[in-house]
C-alpha cells in the first residue's frame, strides 16, 4: 500500500510494508524541485535514516533498474544538443 500527498514544497509518497511476518517501517519519499529524500525510521537506533538523491542520481537509478550488470553513463538529451 502507498499514499501520495502534495505538500507546499514537495510531493510525499509513503510506502507501507504490509506483506509478510517481518514488517519493516514505512518509507517516506519527498520529491522536491531539486532533489529526492528517502526516509525510514530505524527502531534499533531510534533514529530516522535519510538519503538524499540529486535529480541526476534519480535518473541514473531509474535507468539502472532496467539494465543488466555493467558500468554505464547516461548521455542526456540536453547535453547532446549543446555539443
């Protein structure tokens, strides 16, 4: 299950783990204009862990999910038009 909310400066997606005996804490994804943050509460440390991705890193991650093993560099359309 997941939810989508539109806040003032971000779109917030919450992923709820509801399958299986060992449920994990919710994952909260905040999509801002210039970055994406991914947060999850860690009960072992009693802290919320946060990862911040630039929009370039997000594009690379998105492409990587559909590719086989290897090393890749994305050539963006805007970079091609500048050469």
